[in-house]
């Protein structure tokens, strides 16, 4: 009898422990609000992790457009987004909080209100600046293609639009460098290219500032380590380029015998992973372009190169070497270009930097139909004129 009572007491104890364990709730955040004129559409909540984006949950809006998500908070603050069709609203979650986001289906990502998250509100400001930049770039491109403005005016408009974005976004970043919004602002893109260019010293300093703040305040977070690695790699590549340029200067003061035919040949893989040789283009004049697609000016440069290429196609080839460290970015851009595109996976650690005395990217060389280097161009302004001279 005693054994039976003891058994019952033990069972009751363990059941109690299990019930208590089940009742312990993990920390959660809530995102809720109303989407007008959405017609009971399906709304998705997505998590934008460091290496992937995936759907966390979905909900059918009620007849009034109301929605509500409640999700467990991870070990580190994270970015999320609401997706309606192909429109996205990005926001940050860094604590137990309730975030209210209200908008309409027609202006879902451009005209919404956000409450309950300071970082998310700042991210909204950055996103609107990004939309303004995209609109300005599109308008300038349209005017240029329709010959409403000349090339110089077009480039000036691009530079002004990018500079305005950077000034506005930099203020938000520097207002709180340890915030999720600061990280978000650094990595915004237009046409798949980073707007803040880590290979430009001024922009790199902004990356360094945020990386330092995150290392101090968010030392154990995964994004902190990623940001530090990203920034250190960019800094190393800039120093590497500068050091190799100094080495070239010293070598230029010495008499060195080299086999120029081999020394200046390049063989790198193209989009189909087939090796393409610069030497194989002998017989035509060649624009040899060393570039980085990740640069904000890359799209405009490629348009100008294309105008010359199309004008002299048949007599002229383009051999474009990308130093982009991100293979995905390179492929997304290169697939739309009509000439030979290859990528140097070693990026600016490549010996091409030394061999061609590349002091900065982008850099263009012109080769005649014998494969001989004729000149280096620091500006595309005279590209067509100089190409005509070697045809």
C-alpha cells in the first residue's frame, strides 16, 4: 500500500513538472496591423537571416485587412519582412516588442506607418531614400537613352542622386551606429550593387565605424562577425592595391626584360566556366576593362562602353575582367552584357593588379589588332575618339 501511494506521489510530481515546463513561454514578438484594399490577400512573414531568407508564417487578411503574427525571438536580433505579392516591408526585431505596421495594398512598401520599433522606423526612412535614388537613376537613364540629355549631364545626375542618398542615409547610420538600422543602411543596393562602396575609402570608413560599434555593443552576434570580416577584407584589398602600385613604381625605374606576349596575356573563366584568353582576340581592336560591378557607377560605365562597342562591332571587342568578390553579383550583371566577361576570383589579390599597374578600379586599356597595348584611359570621355584611332 505504501509503495502504491509513493508511486502515485512520484507520478503526480513528474506530471506537475511537465505541466510547468509546457507553460513556460519563450520570448516572443508580435507584428500586427491593417492593410487596406487588400481583398483578403495572403500575407507572408519572412525571416531575412544572414545566409538565407525563408517564410516563417502566413495569414489570410480578414475582411477589414487586419493581420497578426506572433513569433519566438531567436538568440540574436534579426531582420524580418512582410510580403504581399512581390512587395516587401522590412523591419527589425531586437527585443520582446509589439510592432504595428499599417499600409495599403496599392502603396504597400512605399507608404506605410510603423510603430513600436525605432530601428524599423529608421529602416523605413532608409528604404524611402533608396526608392528616391532608384527613381532618379531610372529617370536619368530614360532621358539619356531618349537623347534628352547629353552624357555629361547624365553622369552628373547619377552622381547627384547617389550623393543625396549617401548623405541622407549616413545621417541615419551615424545617429546610432550600433542599431539594426545602421547595419541595414550599409548593405542597401540598387541594381544589385552596394550603394556604399567598401572599396572607396570614404565609404569604407563608415563600414569601419559601424563594425567597431557592433563589436563593442553586440560582440556575440553573428552579424557582428560577418560585418567585421567584410570590412577587414575590403581594407586589406585597398592596402594590397596601394602596395602593389608602389611596387610597380619602383619596378618602372628599373630595366626589366620580360616576354610581353606572355606577361600581358590573361586567361580567366567566363559565365560558362570556360577559359577565355585575351590573346584569342588578336585581329580586332580590344577594350580591356578592369572593373568591379559592385561599384555604383558600373551600370552607367557599361552603357557608355556599349555605345562604343555597338558602333564599331565587328572591328572591336571588349574583354571585361571583374574583380568582384561576390560571384552571384558578377553573374547577375555579366549575363546581360554582349561581350566577353570573365572574373578574377582572387579579386584585388590577383597578380593582374601588378602586371597591369592598376592603381584604381575601374581601369581601361586599349589594344590594337596585334594585341599590343596602345594606351590606358583614366576617363571614358574620349573612348570613342581613341578607339577610332586604332581601328
